[in-house]
């Protein structure tokens, strides 16, 4: 599942491949986009989980991969690994097809100005790029969310801060000893700060490429603490890890009932959040 750091890497890769290239062809859901086909790529950037491809002529493509989207590159004429009807977007340049399969959203922004600003203003600062002050994140969380919001939903809310996906959500909650269903209004400002500082650290340490790593101990016991490890012993306390579908979107959450119980969560004291 693509998270903020993945999109960041993708933007860097696509930028290297497409910058200043004039597209030979562009198709959205099988339909040709003749205007873009003659246009030159000005820049490829990311904000949170959104990828933007800006064209010299003023148009932009906004791509959100969602849970199932992926980009592939194929030399022109080579057989694709997925069926063509799954291709949401195909950009052809310099003898290559850049194919985006199963994207959640692709939008053409005709003027690189107003509509794009509308869209990105709703996204919070990008943890892997903007180094936001925790106070500003706390302000956004308080403005946007009810104190009853569970931490699983807080961390995934891209309006507070963008970049945290479902894997980091579980990992961050584990590292900060937080019970996933703890409410925003029941954590201290220190715990709030610790959650976002840890998320930022993990996202930044994963910008370089390779598999997503949250655990660096060289003991052969894995590179993630809890994600994908349901039924296995907690690497901190030995309790069997669980997976539950939590939060308003019932997203898979991995956690340790031993060291992430409500009682052991640091900063459990109530504040006026
Ligand atoms: Zn544990």
C-alpha cells in the first residue's frame, strides 16, 4: 500500500524519467488525451499521498493511488504484467510506457492554479518534507476533529498531516505505547507530539529506497514491529499480537494488547484537547 514516502520516491523517479520530455501519447481509462500528448512535462511532485504531474501548457494531472494503485514502466510494445483494462493512466515518452494501474483517483487540472490550490489546501503539511511544528499539527487536529476521534483515525487523517499510511499508523502507535482506540481528547500534548515526531522520523528514514523499515535491530526478527505480525509474539513484551479492523474506515490495525493497553500508555492523563 503506497504511503507518503512511497509517493515521494515515485515522484523522484518519475521526475527523473519524464522531466522535460514531450509525451508521445497519454490515455486516461483507455481514452486518448490529445492535449497532453503533445505537451512537455514541467515537473513531477508529491504532496502527501497525491502525485502531481505538471505540463508546460498549464495542465496538471493529480494521481492518488489509493490502496491498490501502482506504477509500472515498460519499453514500448512489451507485454504488461496486468490487464490493459486495469490501466487507469498511460503516459508514453522516450520509448517507454509509464502505466498507472488501479489508481483510486486521477484528475486533470486544466489550470495549474486555483483548483489545485483548493485541493492541496485541504491536505496537512507533508511529514516527509515540510518539517511541521507540532503546535501547528495540534491546532489542525483540534480544529478539524472531535476529541472523541480515535488515534487510528487521527493518524490517517491527511488534513492534520499528510504522509502517514496504514503501516506507519500501527507502527507509530506501537512505538509510542498507545492503545489504538484511545481518543484524541484523552492523550497529553506530549503524547500527541511523540506520535507525530515518531511518524516523521520513520517517514524520513525511509525516503532512501528499499523496503519500508521501522525496526533496525539486526537480530533476524523482522524490519517491522507489529504490522503483518498478527499471532506472533510482541518483540517488546512477548504477548501475542492482534489484528483488528478499527476506526471509521475499519482499516487493519496491528497492535499488542500487552504493552499497548490503555493503562500502560504514557501521557494517559486527560488534557483539554
Ligand atoms: Zn507488547
